[in-house]
């Protein structure tokens, strides 16, 4: 009887299944957004834009030049920065570890923008013409931003303006590289479109028309320098003969003019941050206060959305934070751009200081706001940098530094607990050679560090201050450099002096290209610009030719109860060399495998 | 039921074991390529780490590979796939070789390249007085016209026979570099014969010494002298 029941059940299941099995599956998938959903409202387009913005090649706090752009919730190692291989800082990189790049190839993101550009005009009825135009302008800006990220790495790349059809024949999908000049021209014309089509204002974190023209001033300056300096200092190869890298020298002035005009277009719309009459505090706040009239385009972070960065926890020593460690430190070479520090007397002996903080007297406010000097305080704690103790000190600074370490009479220590006659030998903030979590140079980064954050909250992935990707300060520098190259020193001088006024520096009465470039280095230190500046000026292989960098080591002289400062090699004494082939990165091997039409590769790859 | 499961496992095990019995039908990388990079001025081109390479481009493949030259100007790679390759010496301090040749590389393939060095170091002599080492040599150029600017010249000193750029004691080597930054044709005869002194050599040690001249070509490459052994007496 039981078996009959089973049989009945089995039969009913089979019959039931076969009867219902031929239902057509015509329910649209619920986890894929169709164009109708995206483009039916501005909010829909906005959500699509968010992905495109998130992946923009913005070299921010989290950017790791050897690994790429980071958008995750735990990309905390913010000390792996560009500054640490080019002499602004020394950091965890053992040498020129970033010049090979990370195989950046964002054609997936570019496809997203291309889709947006081809779809938007079809939805004028739901979105209105003016919204569509504004969004199209934004899309052109975004596309230019991606191509800029490619062009500065590889030179000429394939320009793809429409979403490719995956079913198209392989020959049309394997696009050849465009010439380098065509690539920069495309970036310029895309940014012009952005400038024409976008409105004057935008939500924070999104671009407006001025962001487009600001980026254009940067991009055209790159193109101009590649034309001018890249035609003198280059590595030859088939890619160069074909124009895939390099721009003819006679094009330089055209691009300098474009950079100048673009920078000038921002005049009157943005201004330097000048809210505080205390010049040091003003320059510190420029990077921390929202609503600054200097900010043209920013990138925001959020703890709630798991995109926060870790600048505060990784730029200051553990002594002043709640977690983690620091690993990259400003060099004395950078500090000396502002002039030599008054640490030696005329007879060559080290100057004696009653307190470490006395060193800062008379220094430029911008320098003090960029770098934490010995004797400053953060979160109630003092930067007490001290490399060691001299029981007594005689002779000149130069002679002392030239000695072999074992014949120097100083007393060093492996930790902060070791005392010399009751006096702490090394500072809580270093310098120390036992590791690299305390300064190797005697300095710490101050720019962008949020001094208001209570120490207990200075943890990993807990910093939300925005990255200022385009600010008016840079625009003035772009303008001054372009003006100088075009033979208009008067205009260059006035731009530079605007910056120097805000910085609290003495004003220049005359100007030359070296001064303009040095001003750029000082104003934009740690902002991930100098690496690319060195590349476009084609000076990297000269500046970074077996280069070693220095620190400023504070010592306590015991019998005099004074401090002295000695300029010494940074404690790891690492070497940095930039090969000429690095002016361009090689096209990623995996991409050449998929598309052999990308050959010839850049010279010497 | 248990039996069913165990039967099933047995079948699965047999399938797993027998699945991968096919042997890779391609040859392993058992071809080799070796030879000398000969200087047109005589002998092998003296090189150093991270400089001269033989670049091989396998025909029908996109990514090139390289064989680094040894310090004595020889090269050898015994783990290559048998095939036709376009080969060319590159990255060193010699006039660029523009015509690549095609070599069928099989087991034991040998090939010598002849290159024209930018700079040939002649009359290299060393003398030790106390702990101070004096190095004298003449800088000559087989082809002077169009030579890249000469950046600097320096000694290279190490405690092993592997001595050259990136393999030297900094205080005795890079720190003693003398900048030149001139074209060869603008050098006076006095500037072409160089004397370098290396002070404070450590007594009782053996050092290996050579000198180099660095040029601002595409690779910032250097021409080197031969390597000399120096025993500093106690």
C-alpha cells in the first residue's frame, strides 16, 4: 500500500512538472538596470555617473603609483606615494619602484562614458534638453580625464569614441594607437566641449565648466612640454618614428598658448584661500576647510560608505595617532628649496639652539604649514625629534658628518626608553634606524593632516578630508609657466607673487623659469604633481641620477644643554635612478596579447 | 546506500586519476643561445650588470625577452623555446645596432655580435702608494662625430670580481665620480687622459678595480675598462 502511495506521488510530480515546464521565461532580469531605468530620471544618470567618477584616475591620498587607483574600504597604506621616490620624501619604496607603472588601461571605464554619450541624446524627452547638454558636457570632461591618465603614461593610445560592439569583427575591435599629438588634441577638444556645455556650478565632487578648463590648462602644459623638451631628450625607436610618442617641437608654443588661455579663463571665478590672517594657519586650513574659493574639483571620502582614507594615521607617528604607523618623510632637499636653514655659523660650527623650536624663527609660513618641524605640536604632543646625544661637541658640522659612524662621539639608542644620565636619547618621534615607522629625515608631513581630530579617532580608514584635485593655486602656476615659456615674464611674475603673498614669502621683483618651477615644487609639494613635472620637463633622468637625499638630524649637546642640527644622508641612504625609457611606460603586455595592433611598443620596452 | 556512495567515490577517483594522463605534446624550453659581444676595437665588449642585453623577439610572438650580457661580454641562455628569433644587442654603450638578424635557435646555437663601442679606455694603469690608489687611463672614441655627451668618469671598486655599475662600494666608486658633461670633440688632450685617486683603501684587503666612462645616450650607459685585482698590503 505504501509503495502505491509513493508511485502516486511520483506520477503526480512528473505530470505536474511536465505540464508547467513549458512556461516561457520572459520576466526581465531584476538585477540588471536597463537603459530605460537609468535614463528615465536625472537620479538614474547620477547613479551611473557615480561609478565613472569613482574610477577616475585621480592621484589622491590612496593612489599607489606601483599598484593603481584604490577605491576599497581598506587601502590604508597611504605612505606608498609618488613623493617618496622623487626626493620630496623618502618612503617605503626601495628605489625608483614606480616608473614601470601598473598597467593602467581603463577602456572599461571609457566604454561606460561612451555609452553615456551615445545614450543621452535619445532621452531628451524625459530628461529635458538642458539637462542632457549639461550631462553630456560632464561626460566629455570625464572622458578627457581618463584619456589624460593614459596619455601621460603611454603617449599615443587608441582613441575610442563609441561603445564597441562585442560581436563586431575582430579587425574593427583591435584598434591601432593614435599618434601622441592626436591624443592630446582629443583631450583638449573634449575639455573644450565640457567647458561649453557644463553649468558654472556643481555639487561638490562633481565637475563644472571651470573644472574642464582647469584640467585643460594642466593637460596642454603637458603636451607643450612634451613637444618642447621631449624633442631634445628622448629614446629612439619605431614608436617614436611613427609619432606614437613625441610631438614635433614646432607645436610647443601652440600648446603653451592653449594652457595660458585656459588658466586665464578661470580668473575672477576662483581665488586663493585667504580666510585667516595668520599665514601659517591659513595655509594649513586651505587643505582642510570646506567651501574654499580655491577648490575647483575635489574628491570626497566617507566612513559610512567605506571609502575613507588614512592620511592622518599614516603621515604622523604612532605617538600621535591611535593606530598604525608612518613610513614616508619630507627630505631636507625639499626644505632647502625655501633656502638653506640657519643651522651653521660662519665658521662652519653648528649653531647652538636653546630649544628645537627656535629653528623655525623667520621661516616662510607656507614651509611651516607644509612640513612639521622639530618643536611643533600636534594634538597636544610635541614633535621632539632627536637623533641622539653628544656628551660634548667640538669642530665643524661638515667634518663631523664626514666621519665614519663608528668614529663619531654621539650616543644613539634603539628605543625611546634608553637614557643617558637620565636624559632620553632619541625622541618619541624619532629619528631612528631600527625601522621606518619613525622619521628618517627629522621631518613629518603637515599638509592635509587634520590637526583637529582627537588622537583617539586618528585610526585607519577614518580620514574624510577631501582631496583637492584642481585648485586655483595650481592654475596660477600653470599660467605662470606657460607665460614664461611664451616670453611674457610680467604676467608670470604677477601670478607667482599672488601665491607668494598668500604664502607669506618675500615677493620677487624679477622672474625666470627656474623660479617658476621651484615655486611650483614648493606650492604643490606632496600633491602628486612633481613626478609628472619631472617627466614632462624631461629632467627626471638628470635630477634622479643615482640621487641620495638628506635629512636634518637634531642632537642634544649634553654639556652645553643646547641643541644642534646636522645635515646628514637620510638614515636608509637609498638611491634613486630614473632611466630615460621611463619617460613613457610600456604598453601593458596583456593588452598587446589581446590586440597586437598596439605594437610597436614604446621605445626600449 | 553506503555501498552506493562508496561505488560512486570509486568511480570519481578513477576518473580523477585517469583524467590527466595526456602528456604535453610541446617541447620544453630546451634550446640554447650563447656567444660573444665583440668590440670592433678588439676583444669582447666590457660590460656590467643591468646594461648590455641581447633582445630576442620570437617570430609569431609579441613580447620580447632579453639575455643580459655577462661582465666579460659573453651571454648564454639555456632555457629557450626552439624557434626563429629576431635578435639584436641593445642597452649598452655602443653605437646602436639597427638591423636585427633572424637566428634559428636550437640546442647549442652560437652567435657572435660585433658592436662599435662609444668609448674605448686605453692605457689603464693602477698604482698603489700606501693606501691611496691612483688610476690612470686615456679616453678614446672609435667614432667621435655624433657621439653622445660624456657625463662623467669614475672608478668602480668592489670586493668581488663582479664589479661595475650597481656592484661597487659607493665611497670608492660613485662618490668619486668626476663630472665631464662635454662632447668628446670638445675635450682637450689633457682632459682625455684621466687620473683618479682613491684614498683610504683598507689595508690587508683585496679589491677588484675598473674604471668607466658614462654617456648620456638613451640608457645613460657606460664603457668600462678591464677588471684589475689590487691587494692592499697590511
